[in-house]
C-alpha cells in the first residue's frame, strides 16, 4: 500500500522574496506575496517529485497549499519525520521536511 507523505517547505519572508526574485528574474523588492507563494509551491512540487521517484512511490501528488503563520510547522499527519533539510545559501534560509502519516 502507498504510504501517504507530506512535503513541507518553509522559509522566512526575506528568504522567500530572494528566492522568488531569482525564479522570476526580478529584484526582491518586486516580489509580491503571490510570487512568494508560487515559488514555495514550485519548490514543494520539485521536492515531492524527487521524493516520489527516490522512494518508487506509485501515487499521484496532491496540490501544494500555503499555510501562513509564524509558528514552526508540525507534522499534521501525526507520523514520523523522515527527512529534515535546512539550507542556508546567500542569505536564503529554507527548511524542507518530509513526513509520513501515522
């Protein structure tokens, strides 16, 4: 049976603006909220696709969603965190978490 996974990408506003600027080839000042959200969704899709391929999961990917807030993400499925990656490059700080359902 397929194991449900949740892939979460988090970052502070400054990092999301900088990453969005690189994705859209504009300055960070030009990046609006929808561009930041699109950037995070794209990164989540890329990550989920790579995890799916690496784990040979034969299941459709769900649509990425945006959760606003300043609290750290917690595994909403009550399962186990499999992967936690923290990236800090050129003042862009992101965290990617992959978790299973319980």
